[in-house]
């Protein structure tokens, strides 16, 4: 995907057709891909099928208001990171506070100015892009760290395991024995060592070879 050619998808949710048309035309002129929705229920279905990059959300709508739409989106792990800009005629402080408490990224009061809408859209899309890039880099770093740990564990295993029998080798024995002897001295407790030998094993080696 060529990010220079990519047109950000912006979902517009408003029950007023004039507002939908105005915002749609405004975003199209600026090179974005607007997706107008007349109510909250249809907006949620559309978002579930294809999450947008940003949402412009009206508050006062029939059946389901913007607050409820925002609450549902923020409670869903698949949609909670989509930035939501409320565009509403409600200009009381408690309306704005509630919008931000529910997870809104910004709040624009109607009647809105075109330049203000575009400025805030560009700001939150830029923030969203930076967050996405950071998450991608963090994921790559986490994967690289996990791979390095796995590689280190493999090296450590190879250093102490016999590749033929998958049992601990001579190096591991002496390292472990040294630690056990030191522990025995510190705790003044006895330590025992048992050796096993297999009779006539040389004949097996001489007859069938060491691999067998």
C-alpha cells in the first residue's frame, strides 16, 4: 500500500442531510474518502465491516445518540483506537466533558467552520499515523527480542547438550557439579555422586560405530 496515494477513510455520522452533504463535499475536496451515515446504528454496522481511519460524530440523533455510539466503539477492542471527533450544536461544558470522558478525541461546535474541521481532522489523522507507526515498530522490536532470546536459548542448549543423545554433556556436568559441591560446603550437608559404566560398550562402538 502506497501511503502517499492512500486516501484516509472518514466516517461521517449525522442525521441532518445538509450536514452530511456539506462535510462529504468538504472532505472530498481535500482528498479524503468520506463515508456518510444517517444514524448511529448504520454507522456501527459499517464500522464493524470496515473500520475507518477517523469518525466525525454528531450527538443529537434519533434512536441512538452520539454518546452511545462512542461508548460502544470504545468498549470494543477492535474499534476503540479509532479517533472520534464530535461535531455538535451542544455547547455546554458538561456536554463536552461527557464527550471526552467517553473517549472522544476532539469536539467541534456547530455551526462549524470548514478550515477548523479540516485542521482538526488532519491533526488527529497525523496523531493516529504516528501511533500506528510506533505500534508497528514496537511489534517489530518485540519480535526481534523474542527471536534473539530464542537464539540465545538454543545456543545455551547446544553448549550443554549432546546432539546425539540429547542428554547433558561433560561441560554441563562439571559446571553443575561445581555448584553442587559449593552448595554442599555452604550448607554443611553431604553430597553423593554415582557413576555407571556399561560393560563391553567398546565392542558396540568398534562393531557398529559411534553413531549407533
